[in-house]
């Protein structure tokens, strides 16, 4: 599974303070710990706007790439901030752009960027109608977006489809809808990656960790092969190894056995 470490996000109080104070040591340490815990990408989301976002995202990219070898997920809705971050990006592996959608304004702004650079991209199942809600809306929007991107010459393997998780606390049927969408996207576009903001499923409910782990195990069976999550959550990372073994995506359970021998399974 491709893990996108979610912890460098300006919506978190400590991260916001570190960004404002330019505490490079704090951010670098958090990036290193996520990489060591198994993150394949380090997400960087400054949580600011306008010119400040350009400055903050650029600083985050420079700080994280000085501390780790992991590629970075550039998490911003601001095209100018994205281009500024790409200009200073120096990691060996391509970055992820988080995120592009079928919303007219976002598509017009981001499409020239993703077609003009060697990047991966998170593709959210959103269009001008807003959040998906009815049966089949997630997969329909996602597959239309994949079709648009591939028509522009982007390989499916560079696309990380996000079916957009809504909290179970606000929509009791969302789990079934999301799992169905994951299965349909996997069938309709077999070479794309499918990711999600995992912790959104448990927002507003007690014992969120239990719900996050259970949902992850279910989603892997349906075709999820990536997730934006906290790699420092040991229970969650153990679930990744177990779920992939049970889903038949870990030949001879080799990764599961290796993780056990390395003390990663408790």
C-alpha cells in the first residue's frame, strides 16, 4: 500500500505554530519519523491562503526535502502556490499534486500544471455539482475525471483517485457507498491508484481509531491501494499489513512476515 503521511498540516495547532515560527527542526523531525514509520510520500499542507500560502508551502518543501528522501505530496488548492513549490522541488522521485477535480475552475487552473510536469496527482471525485451524495455519483465523477486526464496524455498509474469520504456520523450509508465506488473505480480503471483521506470516515464519533482500522481493512479488499493517514499510528500500520495479506496482495504473506520479524506487529 502507498502511504501518504498526513501529519504536516497547518490545520493542526502545533503544525500551524511551527510554520508561523519557521521551526524547521520540528517539521524536519516529523517528516523523518513519518518516513521511518513507512510513509511513501510526505504530505505538506500549509493551511494558509494567497501569497502567504506560496511562501509557507515553498518553505515546507525545502524543509522536508532537506530532511528526508521521501517524495512530497503538495497539498494546496492554489495554483500559484503549487507552481512555486514545484520550482523548488528537488527530490529524486516525482511529487504528488493534491488535488485536481472536475470542478471547472480547479480543472482549468491545475490541468496545465499536471500536464506540464512529471507528477502524480490525487484526483478527487468532485465536479461542479459539489459533494457526491447519491448512489453511483462517486464512481461516475471519478471515472469521468480519469477519462479527462488520460485524454490529456496522463497515464493511469500517475492518477490517485480519491472517492471523497464523508463522515459516518453525518451519513450512515456512506461506508457502503464508498466501498461500492472503490470497487467500481477499480473495475473501470484498473491501473489507477485509489486513495482516500482515511480519518474522515470516523469524524465526530468516539474511538475513531477502531473505525479507521476497520474501514481500512474493508476498503483494501475492494481495491484501495493507497491512503492518506497517520503513519505513526502503530495499530493502523499493522492493519495495513494484515489487510493486504488477507486481500491476497501480499504474496506468501512475505511483507506481513517481515513486518512481524521487525517488531512492527506488536
